[in-house]
C-alpha cells in the first residue's frame, strides 16, 4: 500500500514538473490530426537563408524554408505537392525511394505511412544551441 502511494506521488510530481517546465514542445504542438496547422508561426527559423549542409549521408536534410502554412494531417500532406516523385515544382528535391519502402522493404506506389509525417524527421533549420551536450563531429570536420 505504502509503495503504491509513493509511486502515485512521484507520478503526480513529475506531471507537475512537466507542466511547469520550459520543456521543448513538438513542432505540431497540441494540434490534433484533423486540424490544419503543423507548426507555430511564432517560431523563428533560419528561413530561405541558404541551406545548412548534412553532416552525414543518412541524415534527414533540414528544411530550408518556412513550413507554417503546410499541412500534414489525416486528409492530406501538402509537403508532397512539391516533394513527391511526380511533382513539377522546380528546385524541390524529390523524396528518395527510401520514403516508399515499408518496414519489410516492399516498395509502395506512394509514400510509406512510416514516412508520412515529414516533420518527425525533417525539422526547419535554425542556428540553435543543441538541447543536450553533443560531441558529434561531421565528416567534413574530421
Ligand atoms: C510550395 C512547394 C513546397 C512545399 C509545399 C514544401 N516544400 Fe520543401 N522545398 C521546396 C523547395 C523549392 C526546396 C528547395 C529550396 C532550397 O534548396 O533552398 C525545398 C527544400 C526542402 C528540403 C531540403 C531538401 C534537400 O535536398 O536538402 C526539405 C527536407 C523539405 N523541403 C521538406 C519539406 C517539408 C517537410 C514540407 C512540408 C512541411 C515541405 N518541404 C513543403 C518546396 C516546397
Ligand atoms: C522516419 C524519418 C523520415 C520521415 C518521416 C521523412 N523523411 Fe525524408 N528523409 C529521411 C532521411 C533519413 C533522408 C536521407 C536519406 C534518404 O534519402 O533516405 C531523407 C531525405 C529526404 C529528402 C532528400 C532526398 C534526396 O534525394 O536528397 C527529401 C526532399 C525528403 N526527405 C522529404 C521528405 C518529405 C516531404 C517527407 C514527408 C512526406 C519525409 N521526407 C518524411 C527521413 C525521413
């Protein structure tokens, strides 16, 4: 009994600490899946200011443009209007074949569900301090 109440107390405190802290929020914020917005206009990204290069070949490239007006929800994904394999948007890199593969490596006709929520992996670029200490050195720095 005592054990249970200690656990309950700990849970309560950690929830309170979470609610009160300046913890980083997801790009999507509290926006539900059927709502239009993916990113807050309040954030200031390094927009259209040249690309920050990748540090290693498998890195998801950072997004070099504002994404606040692009929607990703259960009805559609507006990123794909420019980045899908058949898009005609000049200059927009097409998503690679990796984005069409299922977990079992089966190639689908459209972007795989596991690559649907682009901002899970691709974040708008910003010249920000790392949130946690990081000793990583890019290939170019070696
Ligand atoms: C209106 C067309 C358009 C839409 C919609 C769009 N993009 Fe882009 N995107 C571009 C263009 C054009 C570039 C190339 C710009 C540059 O290189 O400066 C680009 C570049 C990128 C890159 C960098 C690719 C590379 O090779 O380094 C990523 C990643 C990206 N976009 C992701 C996204 C995501 C995620 C969304 C949706 C939230 C999105 N884009 C919506 C046009 C678009
Ligand atoms: C699970 C993580 C993940 C998700 C989700 C994801 N990507 Fe990527 N993306 C990557 C990685 C890793 C790379 C670099 C290696 C590669 O091309 O597979 C990449 C590469 C890219 C590139 C550059 C391709 C090239 O040939 O240079 C574009 C453009 C891109 N993604 C756009 C998107 C868009 C648009 C979405 C949403 C429809 C998306 N990605 C969803 C991980 C992801």
